[in-house]
C-alpha cells in the first residue's frame, strides 16, 4: 500500500531503534521505487559510530545483496578508510535513497543506474533523518553530488568544496567528495589521480577526527600508506551524462 503522505513518514516506527527502522523499511511504500528495487537496502553499522558515510542509492550489487556498499565502490571506500586510519567498525554506511533506481540496457541484461529525482530523495528523507538522529555522528561524509545536495542544499558544489569540513546541524562536520563509482568510471589515464584525490579527501576526515577527538571517543588507528591498486571495473559504455554527474 502506498503512503498517504507520499513519503516514508508513514512507515517510520515510534520510538525507533536502528533495528526497528531496518525492519520497518522493508515494507516502505513511500515512493514508487519499491517497485523497481529488489529489496530495501537500509543503512548498516554500529549505533555508536562516529562517522556516517552517505551515498546516493544502492547499486546493482547492493540491491541484490540487501546491504550497502558491498560492490566495487564499497571495496574502494574500505581501502580509503583504512588508508585514512578510520576504523571501519566506527562507520555507519547508508544512502539518501534506500531502493535501487534503474533502467534496462537495451543491448544487454544489465540494469543501468538512474539518478533519483528530488521527489524520491525527499520521500526517503525520514529514514535518513532517523538514522542521523539515533547515531549522532561526529562527521558525515557525503559521496557524490546527490548525497551532498540532500544535506547541504541544491546549490552545494562538490567540485568547489570537496574535502572541506562544513559546519551543519546534521553533524559538527560534513565532508563531501566524489562517489567511489566516479573513480571507477574514470578514464584509464586519469584513474590513478582520481583514486589518490579520493583517498586524500578521506584522509582529511581522519585528520579531523584525530584533531577533534574528545573524552569517550575511540582513538583512530594510524593512517596506512595508500598503495595504488588495480581497478578492474570498466567504465560503462552505457553510462550517460546524467548518471555520471549524479555521483561526482
């Protein structure tokens, strides 16, 4: 049954916990994307996390697995967090939209990512607001333009403000950088630089956490040297300009 309010508001349980939210989100009909996605892909991580990593939406691999950031983008994110000395167990990962929005590729059986609309992002906002309210993170890291704009406004530019700590009512600091998928799609001759720039942005998050550590916060691990690693994911020939811009 669709939501009378046209959003997830009608599905968020009273006195929520992360477990209650995750269970309730499975039946969300707040927008039409539930008809496209295989399943709801809710956030994942500890209630005590000091960092929330926010992406745009689950991808094909995440939609099938029912877990966020388990595909190639997630592997790159994990390596960047490790290089920055950020404990993966101190990170909660989620997306602005909890269902995979896709279209069929006419030439293959692949499901091609489509950028969620402003209305779909707004409809899913109650889930994200509840996650942030429960976790009360020190830092939120927005991956890509859609995630950043969902918290920082439509005028926000990742290109101009990537890697910069921004004060926000959502958290003491919000950082924005490109989505790992943008790195994976970069032309071969640009991929090495794209990787290193992405890791440099995540390192700034680690530096912020170390500088603003307070009583009761777990100290970060020493940053690891980031060694360039081979990325086998080829840039999709079917990706269009709107798909690329949504995650960069």
